[in-house]
């Protein structure tokens, strides 16, 4: 009797989940900035679309830079690390403040200092070798939580993808982004499934943001329940909706 009662409850639960899956399908689109079209009508991007300008990278403490000065053999290629205070040391220039500047701005700054040191028409190149300052933290129920560098245009979906995506236990309607601006701490709640379907724009993510993906505790408990049930009542097939 107990076994039959348990099986009936499990079957009823399976039916409930199946109905909720059918009734809760997410509608494509909704954000006024997104045009929802059939897959066959999706336009092909132009060259300009695939080479769109990324967000400029801002140099910070402990970043490593490759700096070269054309025509000066001793300065043709140097690897320089920014110190903890956001400064770097370069021959003929000394210590300069580079934190918060783009590589292009550092090129102009070093060229100006080299001209003052009587270097004629210095041509300086600055390239980022390693980033150790511009990071986003992706935490919670993702495949690989951790710190990830922010290079170019980072969004919420891209940040989670860098952490190898969500898991079966991720709560997609409970994704929180923490951000500090001007000493004030903010938190914003997002529905990842809605973003995936274009209901509203994929929000931008910046260095020092913390992305927290919630835990679907009910789904985790239910899977544990099914695991125990399978040992008692044999195979049981249930359709789950993420």
C-alpha cells in the first residue's frame, strides 16, 4: 500500500510539472530595442557589425604591458608591470601614473615624456599582456565560479558563459548583480531566461561587479527525492522544465 501511494504521488507531481512546463513557455521578444523575427528572417551581419567598437580597457594595478618605442633598440620591446599604486617606471621617463587610462592614452603620455627627454618624434606602442585588475566575480550556481577578466564589451550572458554556464540547479529568475558606484552599493535582480529570450536587454557588466546566480533549492530537493524514490519504486520518468 505504501509503495502504491508513493507511486501515485510521484506520478501526480510529474503531471503537475509537465503542465507548468507547457503553460510557462517564455515569449520571444518584449524589449523595444529588439526586433523578434522568424529564424529564417534573421539578417546577416555586415563587416561593421562584427567589428563593432569594444569598451576601452582601463589599465589598473598589477597589469602587465608590452611597451615599445620604434627606432630605439633598447626600448624596442619591454614588458612593464603597473605597481600597486597604479604607476609604472620606464627608461628616460621615470614614474608615471597610468591607472584608469587606456593603452592609447598611455602611448600619448609616454611619447610626451620622451619628447621632453629630447627624443625626436617618439612612436610608442602599448599593448596589454596580462590583466590582473579588471575582473568580474561570477558566483553561485554556475559550472565554474571564479574571477574572470573584463576585456571589451562584457554583458551578463557573456559573464555567465565565461563561467561555463548555468547548471540544472541554477535559479534563472534569481540572478543578482552587485555594483559599487561612488561608494554606494547597488544590487539589481535579473531573470536570465527572460534576457535569453529578448524580453529586455542583456545588461552590461563592468569590472568589480559581482554576479550571483541563485540556487533552485526546490529542484535540488526534488532530485534528491527522486534518487531515493528510484531505489524504492523502480524507474520513474518525469519531465522537468528549467
